[in-house]
C-alpha cells in the first residue's frame, strides 16, 4: 500500500518543460568536464604555471565532483530535492564567475573545487527529477533527452573550448555558464517540485564518518587516476600510499554504511540485479567514450599535424550523430526489447573501434569521421536503453540514491578510460619502439634504403658528416612516429574488445515490463 502514492504522483507542470529546465543544468555541468582540456596551455601561460601544474584545473574539478555524486540521494532527502538543485546551480554559476576572474592558479583550482561540488549533485538530481516526472512507459524518451546532454556535451566540449579560446579568451569558457545558470535557476524555481515521498528530515543524524571515508576514498583514487602516469604509477612512493589509503577507506566505507542506521549512501540498492549489471556496463561504456574522446584528438594533433581546433572539428560529427540518433532511440524504447538494442549498440561500438584500429599516417579526414559517426550512433543505442533498464526495477523513492551512484560510475569510468589511454600510449610506444629498433641495422635492406635516400637528400645542403647525423635523426623520427601509431592502434583494438565483453552481461538483465497504464499498476 505504501508504494501506491509513488506510482500515481504526477508533477503539476508539463514533464517536457521540467526536462528542458533540468537539461540546461546537465548540459552546462557535463560540458565543463571537458571544455577546459584544450585551453590548458593558454591557462598555464596566462597564470604563469607549468603544463603539469595546470592539469590540477581538471583534477580538482573531478575530485570534488566525485565526492559529492554518491551523496546526492541523501542530500535530496535531507534538504529537499528542489532546494539542492537550486543551490547546486547557483553554486556552479558563482564558481564559474570565480574561475573566469581567477588571478593565479591556486585561485582557479579553489574555484574549480567549488564548481565541482556544485556540479556533482546537479546531474543525478536532474536525472531523478526526469525519471519521476514521466510515467514508466515514457521514461525511454526522457532518457533519450538526458543522453543528449550527457553523451554529446563531453564530445563537443573540446571543439567549443578550442573555438572560444582561439576567438576570445580561456576565461570565456567559464563565463558562458553565467546566463545559462541564471535562466536555469529561474526556470527550476518555477517548474520543479518535490514529490510527496521526499520528506525533509533535518532531525536525521548526519553520517560524518561515512562522509569522511567517502571523501578520502574518492579523492585519493581520482588523484591517482589523473596523476599516476606522470609519476610512473606504483614507481612513486606517494602513489603507493594514495592507493593503499584509497583501498582501505573504500573497504571501511562499505563496512560502515552497512552498520550505521542512517547511511550516507544506501548500498542495499546493489541487491537489485539490473542496477548492479547496469553500473558495470555504464563504467565500461564511459571508459570507451572518454578514452576515445581523449585519444582521437591526440592522434590527429601529434601524428597527423592537425591544429587543435581542426582536430575538434573532426570530432564534431560524432556528437552530431549521437544527438540525432537519440531522438529515434527514445521512440524505439518499449517497441524493441532493450536487450537487443543493447546488443546492437555494443556490436556497433566494437565495429567502430576496430575501424579506428586500422588508422595509419596516410589516412584522410573521412577515415576518422566515418568511424566516429558510427561510434556516436552506437553510444546512443547503448546509453538510452541501459539507463532505462538499470533503473527499471527500482521504486521511485530509490531513484535519487541510485542516480548518484550511476553517475558516479559514469565519471569514474571516464577517468579510468583517460588514465588507460595516457598510460598505454606512453608504455605502448616504448614497447613498439623497442621491437622495431632492432631493424635499424646496416644489414636490414629497408633501413639501408631509407637511410641512403635521406642521406642523399640532406647531403645536397650540408657536409657529409652532418648529413649522416641528420639522416639518422630523420629515420629515428619516422620510427618514433610508427611506434606511437601502433600504440594508438592497440588502444582502439582494446576498446573494441571491451565493447564486445559487455554483450554477455546484457543477457543477465531481468526483462523490463513496460507499463501501459500507470493508474492500473498502482492497485
């Protein structure tokens, strides 16, 4: 009987107006996870910082964002969901102003931490509001709109960031949030409301121990993922200590949350099979999405010689394809079984990754754009049914807590994907170079021809000794290029295998029964 009010509750305003309102906040927040990446050299130069120091602009945001994400359900119940959403949008907007006004790197990092705290709860609360505003049979369409923000924004971020930085200043990548944030606050104040089962419980005990363990666990893990490659991973003492601290605090957090009467994060939601499987698949999908987003521009800039903005333009069709496809996918939810849509998505995602694994140094722009378009289509076919299926077996009162955990794993999966790319590119290039350097001998016919040709051309402009040295440098440069190319190929191939590995898990989902008449379901 207690569940009946949850099934019949409907918001006073049109669900699509509510969706438009919260999606402004979602797009703004997710865009900021990637828009600053391409502006880092400009930020470093403007604030008299090294490129390594400037990466704290990204790390600080990701750490604070990760800490607040799993707390979203508790925050909504403690303060009221509408109040938390409004506070988050205002905090994010205010922090964006501070980021634009930053006069040195520490100021910018502090502002980004504040921005991460504001943005962390924004996405899962928006997702909860959207899921609750629509009846079950229309949630697929709602998640299609949600996917357009969550999937497309990080793809378009580098392109938009590059254009703004080149045309105006890096400070404007933060200032553009201000008008959007103000409008989102006004709209949210008007149309968003708390459902009746969200009862503010200000008398409840705050789980300080749970919060401390959560902050230490996610903070140390995010720093290790973001800075580990620079420090040679476990070769650095601080990485070993941070890793140990992260694992210990993670295990302590799980134990504590099951022991306390008022847990910060309700981990009992993992007893739901669809939710647990969905989180594993979302982590894998995010690793592929963010890893590919980080790797493709790097390939185009470092090996193909594309300017940063042109590399961003090459990525844009992927975002456009994902944006358009989600419209159609949202309409297919409920008409085609989720399981088959997910299989189509993962197979297509693997195919696009294998196409990218066939790159070489003589490809045209089309050889990158076409696989990227297929990649965007595949992600849409996965994200919408995956989100719908993951949340399908949960009661409305569980959605807030579940959304926080779901978006946490999306962010952590992205961090893992980026860390994997940066590590494997560096280590893979070294491995391939070590394998190929054995061919640089006078007895190798291919090397002898290449070296003789280079020496002959260079000898026309300098003395024989200098020409010989320059010829060796030219051949080694070509070797280094080829070694890095094979590292990129290996990564794309591994992404394809990871996509295929998700298919068996799809068949472990319980079948989603699409409800035709919400009123009847309440009895």
